[in-house]
């Protein structure tokens, strides 16, 4: 991301324009890798939600899912406190951290319990709504938003080939 923003002359917009804002954004980028990315995407989204539907892998046991959900909620409690009273993670405009966070968080929409999970986190819900209303978000996520209902309709069953997801995305791109 740094390279691309430097290449297009928008680094200050996404990574901060002074040492203090750069430090805050870098703090959130560091937190992302060992918290949101690990807990939400690697430990929960992939093994519990995506791989069983997309490739037909076995789901983890109920006890394993419960442990993963507790870790997910702990991570969301931390994120909720980081967003409390703020429009975006690092201030009044989105930063590179917001882009990374939202991209992983919206993957959770394929969880049939997404609304219930998120209902405990009003600051995250408001932040997500602000990002989802932005034209760039809408354009960048239109294929994902198109396939989410299809993945939910699979209800844990898999199709014969994972190419169906790519084909469904092509319909809107």
C-alpha cells in the first residue's frame, strides 16, 4: 500500500501528513496483522466459513468454533474501544488502516450470524456504515457483495467446483 500511495502521490492522505498521524496509523496497521487479520480471517473466517462452502472442507467442531468465537469477540471488543467516539481509526477521514480493517471485516458477512455477532459493537457498526457508503468502497466490493447471498444460500454445503464463486463475481465486473 505504501508503494502504491507513493506512486500516485497520495501517501499523506492514507498514511498521515505528520509524524504523529503517521505513528497512529502505523500503530493500527501493526495491530491489524496480529489481531484482526489473525483472529478474524485466519482463525475464524477461513476454517469456519469459507473453506467448508468453497472447497468442502470439514468444519471445526462446535467446541472449536465456540473458542474461535470467543477470541473473535475479544478482538471486536478491542476494536470497539479503538473506534469509540471516532469517525475512523485515525481521525476524521479514512486511512490505510481503515481500508485493511474493513476488507477483512466484511468477509464475515458470509456468517449467517453476522448481524448477531456485530450487534454488540455499535461503534464498529457505525464505522462500517460510513465506509460502506463511500463510492470507492461500493465499487471495490461490488463483486463480494454480489456473492455473499449466494455463499449464504449454500448453508455449509459445497458445490462440485470452487469456480462458481469466480463465475458469480464475473457477472458484476
